[in-house]
C-alpha cells in the first residue's frame, strides 16, 4: 500500500487481506468449487470432488499456520529468558498459590462445615 496520509477505509483492509496467503488459498478454493458446480458432467462425483478440494485447501492453510507459528517461535527463541529469572518467577507463583490455598476463607462453604 502506498504511504499516503489519507486512509481509504474500505479499500485498505481489502488489500491487506488479499496479501494473506490463507485468504488467497480460500478464494481460489471458492472459485474452483464454484467452477466445479457449474460443470454438469461432474454431477456424479461433485460431492467427493468438493470434499477433496476443501480438505486440500484446509491442509494448505494449516501448513501456512504451522510455518508462521514456527517462524514466530524461532524469532522469540533468540531472546531466551534467564533460567534464574524463571526459577524466581516460579517460586513467587507457587508461594502465592500456597498462601491462597492456606487461607481458611478460600475454602468452599461445604468443606468448612462437615
């Protein structure tokens, strides 16, 4: 998108969505699905063909999602937290959990009255 000071409220989100690989795969699947419905010779196998087409599109979209998640995890792993900081954080969480569990008013009414 051009770096213009004026934003186009309808066009810009559409252009941004069309840059997504997932949206492109979904639109191609929709287009091929509609073409499949338009061909009368494919009537006997139309259901199986649409099932195969949708399954393939979902697999490609899932593959893109896994790839993006792996890239994000790889980028975040370069900034690894210190092990001592993690231990201290875990001690604080466990301490607060035990303190909360030891308070008598934290128990349900049924447990306090036998």
